[in-house]
């Protein structure tokens, strides 16, 4: 089957976002910014309720900031079959645990329509590592988002069997949702920008682990020297230090020569319950729960 969808088809069918955490809720907002419906799935009623609150506040702002678009609907769903009903696209955004991802993809494959495009938002695992639990490998790809609605680039990468028409469909339609896609021309752990960003994060963590500087010092230099709105430690706090560690651990499995000090520093913070913005405390304090 060729996984091509017209704009008319896309307009009348929902997007399923599987996972309502930090990135899932942001991705849902982007796909709802063109007037359509997004079914946002989580097993946790509390998580999906918090995600809907985020979408309710953020979606009108995203639409207002664009020259075109309209406020769509983000629907909370706790049943995966309901989330996938008639979906033209399913985006998986659960944590960076490969076996957990493989398990959820088997469930998605069993429940989704036969022409649904499958996309994992994994930032460090090639979709090839999940494709064997799916009956038709040609329908799966990596579609990796950064931090929308602020950072709206997205990597698209084949699993080695992905239908080229599927990739072309995404390259064509994603800009209508305010998302700018870039195709990775061959399989690469970390894709394009993330490979460079991983090195920046790793060296930033090493500088602090070695006692050369404090996080605030390095962030201030980053902002001053590069004109960035935020430094590496602020950005890691926003993503979640547990997520940053999961990604770094995966890089280490593919490259055992990576330094251990950055991961040890992350472990220290995580063991103390300092996960970043979502816990109220990370490299910085956010006035939330500790």
C-alpha cells in the first residue's frame, strides 16, 4: 500500500498522538493548529488531563502567531483503539525505552487502520529497531520533533523499508502544520541536529562534572556568545533530566568510548528527584514540587 494522503483526506481524519508527556502534548498542539482533531492518548488520566490543559492554553496562541490556521481540538483518550480510530497518522512519543516502544508499536499495529502512517518520535532509536513488530514495515518511519511550538524542525528518517511516498507525504504536508521537516538521507543514531546537540550537552555536563564551571555560568556564556535564548542546562531542564539520561545511555551503547562523567552527573540529580521543570527542581529551581 502507498501511504499517501491528500490535504482533503488529512483534513477530515484525526491524528493520534500516543503519549501525552512534555513532547506529546506539544506535538498535539501543532497538529491541531490547522483546525483538525488530535486524539491524545495516555494510560494516565492525570497526565492526559494536564496535557489537555496545556493544549487549551497554548493552541490559540500558536494559531494567533501564524498567518493561517484555525483552532482545532485535542481530545483526551485513555483507550488506544479509540485514539487510532480512522487516524491518518499515528505519532508515538513515549519515553526512550526500546522494549516499551516495541510493545506499544505492536498494540498500535493491531488497532490502526491499514493506511495509517506510523511515526516514532524517538530521538535516539532508529525506527528499524521497532519495525519487526509491525506487519508492514513500509508504513513506519522516524519523525523526530524538537520542542514545538518554539523549535519546529523535525527529522524524518526511513527504517530501510519505509515507503518513499510516505516520506514525501510528510515532507509535503507537515509545513501546513507549522512544522519544517528535514530528511536524514541515511540511518544515523541521533539524526542530524541531535548528533551535534548531543556533543554540546555532553561537553557542557563534563565541564560542570569536572568543577570547571557552574551550570548558570555556562548557560550565560552560551546566551552571550551565541545570542541564544537559553543555554544547554536550561534546555536540558525543559526536556527532563531523566529523558536526557535515557538518550545519553543509548548513545553510550552504540559508542562505548563516550566519557562517563556526564552520565554520572545526571544520575546524581535524578537520584535526588531533580528532573528539571516537571519536578520543579533540576539544574535550576522552578518553584514547583520537590
